[in-house]
C-alpha cells in the first residue's frame, strides 16, 4: 500500500464511500477492518492503491489546448501523415495521457511548430496532502 497512515486510509475510504466512488460493500468492509486494526487482504490493498492512483492521476492530467486538438483533427481528415499514428496521438491527448517523445516530435514536424502541453505541476506530496485534508 502507499505510504499513508491508518487514519489517512480511513479518511480516504470514508471519502470514497461518501462520494460514491467505489463498491460500497467492499469499502465498508475495508473501513471496518481499518478501524478494528485488522490486516487487509492483499486484494483490498491493491483495490485501495488503484483508487488512490486513480485519484492522483485525475489531478495530474495535462491540459491540452483546443487549438491543438483542432489542428490534429485537420491533419487526420486531410490524410497528411500516418492517420493511425495521428489518431493514436489524438486519443492519447483526449484521455489526458502524456505523449511519447517520438510521437511528440512527429506531431511537431507535421504541424511545423512546437507543442506546448501545459502540465499541472503537482507533486505527489501536494496531492497526498489534498487527499489527507478531504
């Protein structure tokens, strides 16, 4: 499990329950186990880690300019370039994923300009502090 204390995990699980983000029955079972100081099953640990990673991932998705998305869509429809690769790049950006270095260079060459993806500058500790305060 990530490096949160038992109390921090309890508040995280309570937040998941109140926000409805997860399996209510499983989260309730995990919360009871945490409050009673019992050891969690490995599958429950993995479940919580996935929920925590998902929460952190949502906060760290890069911002993409709409103008870039329009230009990328225009490249795809015009057939100027590898449409499969361009489609993959478009879908990656829409899902908030970071681009591979080679894909970024390819897109910059096709557009003839530098791409400025503004990333959110949150560190893991800042994100964990936000989760702890919830």
